[in-house]
C-alpha cells in the first residue's frame, strides 16, 4: 500500500508538471521514471520508524521526535530542550528509549 501511494504521488507530480511550459519536457519523464523506482524502494523497506519517544538522560525531559522516511534507529538526534546529543536504538517495546 505504501509503495502504491508513492507511485501515485510521483505520477500525480508528472500530471501537474504537464502544465508548466518548457519545464514539462524534462519534469514529466523524470517523474514518470522516478515513480516506479521510489515505489520499489518503499516496497523493499523492511521496517519504517515514524517517531521516537523517551527521556533525555541529561535533563530528564520527555522527548517525542518525528522521524523522516529515511531515518531509522540507530540514529543520533539532539534533545530539543538541552541540545545534548542522544542515541536511539530499536527496542521490543512500542516506544524507543534513549
């Protein structure tokens, strides 16, 4: 389902770019070819992390951070309160702890 949504997004961009004079000669083929490549990449993704939650080990504040599509634990982020570097790893619980 996620792969189909990605393909639909890139092909919708191709349809919208038809309306842009001169640029559509480059944009339409680019979006039409990129769509299947990105959909395949999304289809092959084993796990997708949407957010991390936990507590900062330095300032003890609760942390909830959204992750980008390419970010997955183990990753480094900074505490939004004290700017201390944090390391996040996957765990068996629904929340990822620092």
